[in-house]
C-alpha cells in the first residue's frame, strides 16, 4: 500500500509569490491534515480536511489556505510569501474505523525556502 | 490549550545502550502518538498509544493517562535510531485530530 505522497519535495520561491503544495493520502483515507515545521516554532497544526470539508484550523493567517478534492487529495496554498514561511510542510492522512481510524501517517514533506 | 513537554531535549548514547524518553501533557488526551523524524525530515509513526503499553521490537511505550505522561523506551540502541523523537497529543474535544507536538528529544547514537 503506497504511503502519503507529497509534491514537490523541494522548492524555492521569492517573497510575494504564492505556492501550492500537493498531498495524496494513503488509499482509502479520507482525512488529510497539514503541519508546518520551523526551527523556531516547531511542529504546528495548519488545518484538517475530511470529505472535502475543512474541520479544523490552526492559528495561521488567512494567507494559508487549503482544499480537498473528491478523491481525498489535498492542496495547500500560501499567498504573498514571507521569509518566515520558509519551513518543512508535512501532510498526514488518517483512515476510518476502529482498527486504523486514529493513527495518522505522514508524508516525506515539502521543503519550502522563501528568498 | 494542552501543553506537551518532552525530556530530555538532547541525548547522546553509545551503541547498545538503553534509554527512556518522557512526554508530559497538561490535560486529558484522546489520542497520543510517538514519532521518529529521520534526517530527511519524514515523521515515522512509532506508536499510537493513548493508554497502556505496547512493544515493537526494541521499542516499547507506556502511557499512564491518569498521570498525564507517556514513556518511550529504546533498548540496545543502534546508530539508525538517531534522529528526533516527538510525542504528539490530541486533547478534548474529541474527534478533532488536531495534534499538538512536543519540542522533541534529539537522540544521537554513537558507534
């Protein structure tokens, strides 16, 4: 069974640009969540989607947005990039059901550098 | 919101040594997981353990929910165990799956 796939793995953007990151969850998983990891703030929750609906959102400005498609793939977008948005962005997926419904599995992440 | 503290922040071991990593949390939790972050950044799921004890090879974990802590044991450590270990918890209300991560324990195992 394939794991969580994130693309692109590495990217460099200029301040003021926008970026879109993609995440394909484990087959059959309908929940996708996103996290940001920086040296200063650690790992922080961005948002969670389930069946195309955003269910939870972390404390990030409106420049950070996301969506989920009917096939459970998710994208997150950051507009008007700032230097402080440089980070590792991690996507996680979660299944349903008693046996597998509570464990989240992470992808390899997307390394974003803003210059 | 819920606070998560991990200790020690850094740990250096000789290969073959045993270690215990601790995670304290400030409120009741619905979900708790331990992760190992490898040098390439990926978070590898080690245990889903909101309560009780689990073992997987050289690793084991115990969560005492009533006392709000969890422990990760690494026995006979190997150089491949190096990396950062994170505890992540999801507190009330239930069903949010909004994990709060600790600041991690950075482990280095020397050959």
